[in-house]
C-alpha cells in the first residue's frame, strides 16, 4: 500500500477541531517544521483545525513551529515539560491571557506516558513528582517503603513526525537525535503523519535499519530540504 501523498497540504488535510496532536522533537531536533507550518497555513485559510491539544517537549520558540500555532490561536492546551524555552513569547502571551491551558509533565514521565499509550498500558507508577504540586489529585501508593504516583497513559488522535528516510509503506529511519520522541509518538497516536527528507521505493531501506515500522505510519510526504527550527528562529523568520 502506497502511503505517500504529493503535498504537505494533503498530508494534514484531515486533522480535525479538538484533536490531540503529538509533535515530535527535542528542542528543534526532529521537529517536523513543514508539516506544522502546513497546518498553520490551513488554519489561516479555513479557520480549521482549532481547539487543538499539542503534546511536545516544549511550548515553542520564536514565531515558527509550535509557537506559530499558538500565535495563530489554534491551540487550546499544551502538554509539555518545558513551557519556557529561550524565546517563549507566543506561549507566554496566550497563557497569561488565559487563552491556553498547560499540563506540566516531567520529561521522563512525559516520555513514559507516551510509551505506555503506544504499548497499551493504561497507567504506571513513578517516584517523580511525589510531594509536589504535580502529585495533586493523583493516586499514590507505597512500594518497598517508597511512595510512587500513578500516572496515566497519554495517547493522541494524530502524531506529526520527521524522518530521514521513508519508503512508500511508511517504514521510517531518523537522523541522529531527531529520533527522540518520534518512535513512541507514532505508536501512541491513532494516525501518524510523517515528513521525510528522502522517499524511497519499498525495499529501499535495510530492514535492520527501520526504527518505526510502516504499520505505525498512515501517511508520509517528502520534504527534500527540511528547515531547522533553530535556524529559522535565529533568522527572525515567521510564517
């Protein structure tokens, strides 16, 4: 089954109002900038999708990527570990105005909640957050003399990821640290949309090099020269 589509616009065409959208990336590494910008452009043209919940390691930087989504007003809630990055103006303005909700999750817990969502594990226990505000309202239990919080899995309607190589069946590889959250987000989402730097025919990726199997990818689009978020921020770019 050929899962490739010809354009970024077609790749994000069915993301709906109210969807939970996981966006891979650690800082700018692995951020699918072009897919995110295609979503922002669609919103400006049509007013959809809106009221999104965005799951990422941070809440955006400068005026591009997730920050552009926040600036456009299409995000209702952010679930992340680092809401204050180097240039968090977009999130800060919306949050202080009461226009965006925040669910703060420690980084390791965030990764494990996503992994649990992909693995079908509804909840797990962690010592992180015990005795802090992050524990409020969460069940707590003692194991071997130490207290642990029960954390719920985290799943999404759609995940946006950035691969290095992808084949028409959706098998993906990643470049270096760009791998970060992408594999677990692809497993935890009902649908995964990938942008890849190079699209190859089936069989064009050594099976031993496949990180995300095609069964977890629903659609992919080739972006031969993807932008790096940090470079756009340094250049003062905006969309």
